[in-house]
C-alpha cells in the first residue's frame, strides 16, 4: 500500500530552525529530509514568504532550495483574516502575535493535515491548541493538528 503524502503547513520557525543555536537543527533535519525525499508536501503561505523575506540571507537561501514539486502555495483571504481575528478576539493571542494567528487560520482554512512549528509560545502549546480548535469548531472548520517537526516524523 502506498503511503499518502501529507500536506503540512509550516511557519518560519521550521525554516529558520535549521540554523538555530539550540536543538532545533537536529530535530528539524529528519523533517526536511522527508520533504526533499518526496514524502511530505509543504504548504507555504504568503505570510511565511513575508517572514522569510525579512530573514537573514542564509534562511532565504535555504527557503529557495525547497523543491517546487513538494510545495503547495496558499495566500491569505478575507476568510483566513476573519478567522485570525476571531482567535485574537477570543484572547488566544494578542494583536502583537497577528502573524501567528494568521498561520493557524491559513492552515485551518486550507484543511491541511497538520501545522508544524517550533513556536512553543503562541502556537504549539496544549492550552492554545485547544482554544484554536474551539474557535475552529464554532466557526465551522475542522480541528487542526499542531505539532513540532520531530513529532510528525516519528
């Protein structure tokens, strides 16, 4: 039986994590190996592109090496903006974390298999995940899996 290629939304922490000075590089390497070997399809958004464009050159260079065959690109819509604003209105994150809420909203609207992030302050925390999913269900969206890169490779 052929394994299904998963659609995984990533935020900038997964791209920049390759170069972090903590354990992120070793934790993210198997994830990127799976992408480059055709086992994972990454969903890249305009929000991620904006963040990468503001990142150091080595991060931008790495981003540019992601194989086009493994990329699905999505862009913000009125629908995703409205969902992001609902997260903020519910107090899940503040307006200062607008891009974090936009990442979760874009992934939710796109119906990805999982959102992957190392942002364990505003995205990958159980309390916030439960709240994001409560808003999703109340707004007619599916619940979303949110994990770190190493969790989706195990």
